């Protein structure tokens, strides 16, 4: 970070200070100990390129899209924006451009949504980088993401064919209240309710007309909420007939916009062996993309992807949906051949 920010010493560490996963295993289960670099107990889990590539190899994953954490929301907006910029510099230098990565990593442009001017400038700073394929914002926010103060951020992302990924990034700083009714007391309260925040963003993106105004914008929720998406959409559409005059810019019912959304497979709730009817109801094959969440304690593998899928649906979740999401961006920066190379590598014995 540039001065005077680099000299400030009040930054928290990356570990969650509130609602730590109560496993009793330092660092209290938030991350896998096996993901820590060998021989350095002070190193952070997930900070070694070789171990990440090994995890990808075990999953049969040719490409990995990295979503780095920052330090969560900061009371100082300038500090938050500087942290995002420094994180992006570090990600590009240490991971995307590193020779040992073997061109297998793609990255996320972290921005501070509470500072739209800085967020737009940060997207534009990385707009031509061939490894950056999405814009990352935290799940916790001071307002739902469809509201007008954010629109310039989404318009800029859309212009550069960058999907927006929403991922939890709190716990190590001055957090917003994780629920609408304040702070839970225990980890299980927090963990079971946090992803509900995504629903506020989903409804806001739709009802504020963001998807109407930006027809190529896609939003990827990488921390839950897929399981109760469809009932939530039904609830909104139940009020459509009497409420549509309030949102005259919408051209269809809210269910007509969910194809603009994607969700991560990791740590899904619901039945252990869902039926074909469940898959159809939840539109899992249309909306889900595999995400390992490595090195978090809920890390999964491609072998753990929800059972009961047809071969075609499984391929869509493990490859096609993500390829479709990122193809416009890769085409824009001249790297669409990367997907073809990955497909060829997958089919090579």
C-alpha cells in the first residue's frame, strides 16, 4: 500500500474475530490446516501456489478463479479502497503473473462498493488485464446492491464484460450487522443466517431495474442462498399483480430475471440425495457452478457435487455454466482460447 496507509498498524488480521467456527482447532476451524504451507506455522492456509494447484489437480480442475479476501469493511472508506487496490496488485503479481501458476489462475478485481468513484477507477485500472475476469464485492453492505448509488460500479463492470461476484468478506474488521435484527450470539446463528443477506441483494438487483438497464450484467453469489432462491422469487411474484405499478421499468415478473444469477455449489443445504424433482424445482443445472471454497473448512471437491444429477447436468455445473459466464470477458481480452485449451486438456488421457 502507498503511504500514509502502509505505515498504519491498526489493520486486523485475516482471521474471523467474531463467530469463529467452534471446532477447537486453531485457527478455530475457519481454514484447513492441511492448506498451510509446509514448514511455516505462521503462514496462511491457501497461500502456497503448489498446494492450490494440487487441490485443483485432485478435483480435475484445469482452471481456478481466485476470489481473495480483503480485511472486511473498514470505517475509513479510503483505507478500504486502498486495501482493495493493494489486494489486486498482490493477486496479479503473486498469483496470476507467477510463472509457476502455469496460466491456470484467473482473478477477481476487489472493489469497495461504499466508495463508487474509487470502485469505478479500480475496475478501469484492471480492465485490460487478461487474467482479471470478475469484480468482487462483499456480502455485507450498507445498502442493498440494486440501489442507485452503486449503479456506476455495475455499469462499468458490464461495459468490460466483467461478472460481479458477491462473497462474504467480514469478520476481521468493523462489520455491518449480519442480520436485519442485529448481531447473533453464536456461530451457528451467524452461519445459518448470513447468506440470507444475499436475498436482499437479489431482490434489489431485480426490482431496482439493474438487470433491465444492463442486459449483459451477470451476478454470481459465491456464498450460499441458492437453496431458498425459488421460494423467495415465488414470494415476490405473489405480490407482482398489485405492485408492478411501483416498478414500471420491469418488463416481466421477477422469475424472468433469475437467469442473470449464478450460485456456488459448495456447502449446499437441502436433502443429502435430492430427487430429480428437487433439481428441476431449484434449477440447479441452470444456476449452479462448482466452487471448492478452498482453503475454508467447508472445502469440497468435484466428487462431492450434489448427487442425482444426469451426466449432462453434472457437466453444466462443473464446467459449462462457468465457461458461459466468463467467456464474454475472456473473449474481450483475447483469451477465449483458454477455455478451448482447458477442454482439450480435460479430454487428454
